[in-house]
């Protein structure tokens, strides 16, 4: 008697094959260059302690407080009309876009995910927001890239402007792509039970802590991966341009640092613009990790980020021809690793002060709102 095997054979999608190939490549690179991997993981830990946590963690807490306190809901109502007209999203959804532009990734995705969990936006709108709400922060592009790598703040401003404009264009284009699916006329009624101000704050800190641990884990892993890849590329004698493209494909900071030492400023500027729009697989994995349990598709996200990278590079080409015609002097202390992401200490201080003030304002708003609600119940 023959027993038939009724188990279905697993079908591998192009995406799973691609990630499988990256996993195999990572295994052999890190195994073959274990000493390099250890060195670069140390550099990644240093970056997390000196840059990632100080510049991202406060804003992660703030974004959670904006949603839980109801201030995000209020702001959403104020900008609902222009948001629907431009991007085809609700006012609440546009808050994720603006927070992502100012604070950098993955704040935009984290905010959108929190809104989706609380029923403030639909699944279609959530997927649409992911396509244009995750961008490098102004501090990174202006300070780390513009000042530290190219010794010119104006170039950093130009790069940030191209990134913002390309993200906006992608968002507007998505308005038409999602016009038959996206339900933007959502009533912003929180679907969660009210919490005390202390519980709202502690929940925001806990959620932000989980998010920052995930971000740092990817930074450390890709520090080791890119370091081993760079050592292998140098041994193989791969042309500098192709090595830079490979760095930028996997990790944004390594890509812009490698582009800064190419020697040709226009080529370096266009590559930096493409990397800023594309953002790198390291960031994409962070976004996927944050949204892993939401049951959404990332096909549109990857397509949109690739288009944004090309669009951002095109805008940079036009800007170099008509707006920014000079060539800045390259900085002498260019880092070829994630250490190039170190943000000058005055900016970290400003971020800390502004973050503290915003947290205090949000806590005051939460306490005032809770007291108002209690008084209304007593009157009733």
C-alpha cells in the first residue's frame, strides 16, 4: 500500500529567495571575517549609545504620548482637509508623515503602527503611509552628511530638501494609486480604554524602549555585515563605485560615507540622494519588524522606496545644475563606517532640551484632559 504525500510543496517568492540569499551571504561573510565582525559590532554599539538612542528614543516616547493623550487626534482634525487633498490620508495619518520627516526613521512607521493598533486609521491607509512617511532625519542629513562629510551645511539642507520633496511626491502619487481602496473619511474615535496620565507615560516609555532595542539590534548586525562586506570587496579589488552602491543598498550611513570619498562631488551627491531616498535594507528590516504582526503587505513599500531613491537622485541632478553649483571641500575626518553618523554634541543637547519640554507639555495635557473628564462625570 502506497502512502501519498499530501503535503503541499512550499512556493518561494522572489522576496523570500532574495532574503535567503542575503542570509547565506551574511553567514559566510561573518564566519570568514569574524575578527572584522567583532570590531564593527563594537562600532555599532558605540553608535547606538552615542547617537541612535539620544536622537531617537525621546521622539519615540513623544510620538506615543501624542497618540495616547489625544493631541494627535486634535492635530489630525486641524490638518485633515489638506492631508486628504494632497496625500489621500486622514489628518491623523499625516501626523505620522510629519513626525517621520522631522525625527527620522522609524518614527513615522512607529506612529502609523500605533494609530493602526488603536483604530485611528485603516489598513489600506497604514500601508499607504509606510510608503512615504519613513525618511532620514534632518539632523542626520544636515549635520552628519552635510557638515561632517561634505563640510557644507547648505549641501545638507539641499539633500534634506530633495528627500522631503521626493517623499511628498511619492505620497501624492499614492493618493491616486490608493484612491479606490483608501478610506480616508475615518471618524477619529479612540478604540482603547482611557488610562491615567502615569499609565499613559509608562506605556509610552515601554513601547519606545521595545522599539529602540529593535533599531539598535539591526544597527549592530548591519555594522558587522557591512564591515565584513567592505573587507571582502577590498580584497577582491571591486571598483570603488560598485562597492559604494553595495554599501548604500544595505545600509544608509555606510553608503553616504563611502560616497563622500569617491572624489567626484557630483557623483557623490547623486549617490547620497539615492541612498537617502532608498534608505537601505537595514531600515527596511526595522520597519518590517515594527509592522510584523499587523498583517500588511510590504510590496508597495519596497516599490515606493526604490522610486523615491530614483526621484531623489533626479532632483539632486537638477539642483546641482540650477541651484547648487559650487563644490564643497570634503571633510578630512570622513568615517567609512557607521561612526560617520555621530551627530555633533550641540545638536544632541538641543534635541534633549526640546524633547524634555515636549514631554512636559504632553504630560500636562494628559493630566488636564483626565481632570476635565473626571469633572464632567461628576457633574453627570
